[in-house]
């Protein structure tokens, strides 16, 4: 099984998660999601695999979160996922996918549970 990592090379946590995978002998497929953003449909699939909500996938400290008024609780999951697809900086990272499972690498060791 070759895991997939949605990675931001400028993020220390993302780099640490990638290093952890490599140190454990994995050669993951790297998707730099800022260059190749996942679609809203792909994000919905990731949410299912993660067992999380659309809001859980959002980086609330990014300027877009405030400027787009994404704290509005009336926004649907679909609307939030479409926004993340258009503004991928909003996506929490890193996300590692292994088979049908996914984990958010915060902390990096959290991804180990889907690899065993």
C-alpha cells in the first residue's frame, strides 16, 4: 500500500509527517494541494474517510476564513467544501490517505493508525 499525502512543503507539520512516512519505509504519492487543489467532490470523499466535518477541515486562522465570513454557521458543508476547493490554503494539512482510510497529520504520529 502506497499512501497519499496532501502536502504543503512550506508547513513544518506537513514536512514532519512526510518525513515520518519515509522513515517508516513508505514512499507516498505527494499531492501539493496548493498547486493541484482537490475538487469539492474529492474533499467530500476525504471527509468521509476522515470521519470529520467540513468545518474540521478548515484552517480558521487563514485571512480567507475571515474575509469570506466562513464562520457563518448557516453555511452548508457543500458550500464550505466548494470554498476550500477554490481557496486551498483553507484546507487543514497534512492529510494522509491509505486505502479507504485517511488521517489528519496533527500531530504527525496520528497518521500511523491508518498505516497499521
